[in-house]
C-alpha cells in the first residue's frame, strides 16, 4: 500500500478564505490527502471522518504536540482518551444534559435572551455579530458554568485568548503570554467564587463539579470550565450568525420556517452548511489504513467535518442552505467520545430560544447587502460581520 | 441475524434484522430507524439513544451500569425502570425478537 498523495499547492490562506470549492474537489479526487501547508493528512469524506472519531484507540485525541496545553496551562479533557477522559467528561456533562437545560435553565435563558434582544435599536443598521451573538452567548454560558460574576467582556476576551493560544501553531511567545494573563484572571475569579458555589450550589457546572461525591481534582475543574469558555462562546455565536445569514438570504425558507415553527431545523441546517468547528485533529497510534492508503503511526489526521457535512453521498446539493432536507446526519458536533458536551445547550439556546425571539421582535429584519458579509476561518468558521436592519 | 422491533412513540413499528455483536443503537442508526439519534456513537456521552425495553424482554437485556444510570438521568424524555441507553445493549442470539419502545424526544 502507498502513502496518501502529497499536495503542495493548497495554502492556509486559501483554506481560510474559501475552503468549500477545495473540499468539493478533494471529495471527488483525493479524499485522503497529505496537505503540506497544514502538515497533516486531510480527510474530507463523511464515512472517513466518522470512522476516525469513533475509533479513539487508533486515532487519539491525546496529542502532545498541540499548543493547547500551554494555552490552557493544563492537559484538558479534549486532549485525553479512555477512562481518564470519561471521568472528567462526566463531571461536566451533568450540568449540560437535555433535562437540566430544559427544566432548570430554560426560563433563565429566555429571560436573558429577551433582555439582550430588547436592547437592540429598531430601524437601524446593527452588526448582530458584535451586538447580540457574542454577548448573549457569553452571558448564558457564564450562568451555566457557575461564574455569572464574570462580565460579558471578560468572557469573550478570555475565550478569544484561549483560542488564540490553542491555535498558536507557530509557537510564538505573545499568544501564550496573553493566554497566561487570562488564565491568571480566571483562576483568581474561580478561587474567589469557590466558597460561594460550595455553600449554595446552584446547579451550575462549577457547583456540580465542586460538590460531586467523588470530585475530580481542582486543577481539572478549572480546566473543564476553561474548555467550556473556549468552546462555548464562539461556536454558538458563529452558528447564530450563519443561520441568520442563511435565513435572510432565503426569504422563502424563512417564511416556511416561521409557518412551521421549524427553528430547530434551521439551527441544524445552519451548522451543517457552515460548521463552526470545521476540523479536528487526531494522532495515529498504530500503522493503519484509510481509504486505501497507508497511514503511519505518528501521523496526524485531520477530520474535515465541514466537508463531511456536504458529502454528495449523504446530501443532495449540500453546497446550498436548505432547511427542509429529509435527513440531516451532520457532524458539526463531532462524533464519538469527544462529541460536543455543549450540543444540547447550543440547540436549546440558539434553536429554541434566540432565533424565534429575534424574529418575533423584528419580523421584518433584512440583510440589505449580503455581499458585505465576510466569511473567514479554517479551524473555526463563520461570518465575521452581519450588518442587518432591524424592523 | 437478530430480529429487533422498534416501536416509535406514535406506535409505528419498524422491524429490522441486525448482526450479532452490534448494539441496539447501532442497528437503529444503520437502518435509519427514526427516534434513535446516537450522536456519540455509543460512548455513553450523549443520552440520545434512550429507549424503553419491552416488559417481556426486561430480564434478558439485563441491568444498567452505574455510568449508564448517571448518563440516563440527563435524557430528554421521562426515565423509567425500563429505560436503557440502547448503545449499551449488545445483540446476541438470546435477544432475537427483542422489542424496544422509543421515547417522545431525544434532544
Ligand atoms: C453551535 C455550537 C457548537 C458547536 C458547533 C460545537 C462543536 C464542537 C465540536 C465539533 C467538538 C468536538 C471537537 C473534537 O472532536 O475534537 C466540541 C467539543 C466540545 N464542546 Fe462544543 N460546540 C458548540 C457549542 C458548545 C457549547 C455551548 C459548549 C459549552 C457549554 C461546548 C462545550 C464543548 C466541550 C466541553 C467539548 C469537549 C468535549 C470532549 O472533549 O469530551 N460546545 N464542540
Ligand atoms: C500549520 C498550520 C496549522 C495547522 C495544522 C492547524 C491545525 C489546527 C487544528 C487541527 C485545529 C482544530 C482544533 C483541535 O481539534 O485541536 C486548529 C484549531 C485552531 N487553529 Fe489552527 N492550525 C494551523 C494554523 C493556524 C493559524 C495560523 C491560526 C491563526 C492565526 C490558527 C488558529 C486556530 C484557532 C484559533 C484554533 C482553535 C483552537 C481550539 O480551541 O481548538 N491555526 N488548528
Ligand atoms: S449513543 Fe450516546 S449515549 Fe448511547
């Protein structure tokens, strides 16, 4: 068997500015491809990406070569496997289950969403990306995690600094200095709040982890909260912006979504169409084979869920935003043991609460110049602006 | 092959033939049975593969593990004595003819 072909033409710039035509070509021509600019083997077909994520023994998340560890100053659950991962994951999952989100947090989310949406001015052009999507996602997350004392500004800044650090594949000192400063701020706040959450547990992730019968170590409690801060703001924000773009540029679908109250479908389609986390990495633990090519131990494969979500084998016209698909088995939340711990939170807040509320308050919202919207990102992707007129 | 019947919340029955060794969740997902999502691929991380084992089969499918119990607590629909995570029920010949009922919602 041969190694996968090596591509030396595709650049990181291309993957960040307009990856979809590239992925479409790769699905047809080279679904297993070593891409020199990324230093990894890219997998672009749905069957391959799922097979990799469902097999953590062979394709490990425990990759010591990523900048994630210095950025979080911890080896986090995202980068662990097996029993060790399970224990830490279970500790935080309890705060994020469908039942808890619906019964305990639903009313609070609705109230917070209402407050933030009520602040938006009518009749003006507003950038929803900066004025609503980011701050609201931050506020809701602060409550779920049990750190509502943190401001929206802090939550968003910490999140971005953690992500910049975790994405610092150039290993430059500045991003780590910045994430260090953020870690100091977070650790100080968590320590200050610890006695309060212990004395009056409020069902938040922090309180549940602190008061568990057999608690995980304090360092890992902190690391878990940080992972949720890093992963819980940008993705819902990007998801919301993507869905709004999809609906506002397809008014016929928007009308139908309204008529059928199908906001949850719109949510699933938005994250299928442009997955907020487009790619994940896994370290190969034994020599193996994928799609007919030899994959050596020590190689890093990258599952491109962005591409899997448009795979012609699963979707008719996957390149288009179309809410009313028969089936939508997308991989935007990943697969396997690392399947997004916040999936239920995201579904409920964005799909069931924010979207209907926003269109209820501003039924004639428009996006006058869709061409002005800029899309960006290889690891993470979404519009970076969304100038709408609220009416 | 092992026969499994899935009874949806509205009473619709889907009968499939599954291979020995697969789970009730995997069998449902690979046969497009609606009502079982199974997002985490059977890692006991998502509780979207919740099912109720038919009374007649309760003894044969066995008891839930502690980890399963904990994860089930978070399921979207009501959890009863007969609730299981279908990814944790492995099909063997003793389960030929198994009947499971599906909850109203998984998400
Ligand atoms: C639309 C919004 C979201 C999307 C698309 C998304 C996507 C993902 C994906 C693809 C992964 C898997 C990464 C991998 O396989 O390596 C993941 C993991 C994770 N996400 Fe999300 N996420 C979203 C929202 C959230 C929210 C709101 C939270 C927190 C409340 C959250 C917390 C986490 C955590 C803790 C993990 C790590 C799970 C583990 O490693 O076991 N996510 N997310
Ligand atoms: C050789 C080049 C690069 C490779 C191979 C690479 C690979 C990756 C991979 C695999 C992820 C997915 C997250 C995971 O599962 O760990 C990721 C995340 C990320 N990347 Fe890159 N990346 C590269 C360069 C860059 C550059 C130049 C930037 C920004 C200037 C960047 C920013 C990010 C960010 C912000 C994340 C999110 C980190 C997280 O929280 O997981 N990356 N990158
Ligand atoms: S498939 Fe996720 S818990 Fe069973």
